[in-house]
C-alpha cells in the first residue's frame, strides 16, 4: 500500500471551508467528516483534515498555539496538475470561490505555477511540470 498523507489544517468556519473546496471540485470522505472535522479528498493518497479550533486543539501540545494562517505561514501546500490549463482552471475556481492571489504566476517553460490563499490564509501552490525536462 502506498504511503498516504493526511495534512491537518485549522479552519475558522468549517462549513464555509467545505463549501469553498467543493466549488474547486473536491469531495469529502463522510466517514471522517462531522461538525468538528472534514476529510478533504485530494487524491487516492492525499487528504486534508479541515479541523475546527476545538478539534485542532486536541492534537496540539500544551504551550503551543494554533497558527493564524492569515498572519503567519507554517507550510506551503503544493499540488501538481497534469497541464498548465488544469493549473489555470483550479486557480480560477479558487479565486471565484473567494481565494486571493498569493503571488503572480511563474512560467519557466518546463514548469508553470500559480498560488492562492484559501479562505483561512493557507497558501496552496498549484503547478505543472514537464517530466521530460527532468530526464537527463
């Protein structure tokens, strides 16, 4: 079985965040979704657990605070797509759903990327690269 990743992410308004990601075309696993958490299915091996404040606090040791992603950055979430067009399509959906541009697009010929801040300020890097460019 391939390794799976479950990114745990604090969100201020779970229902609003779920609606945002549904507008991008993503689904949620109902087995791991309730009023405190939602399991965002990104792929067969990538999931993002959207957690309310109370739920996130269960996993954070005493003495540590939950980062406010609108003011600080803990991680950049980078997802690959199959083409430049796919990058543009998901980016456009994100902006239409309320995301904001993080920084301008970058086009290096063999690699193309855009990034946006989701509703809570988490940065999503979305990119395409030509696998032939990596072959030497």
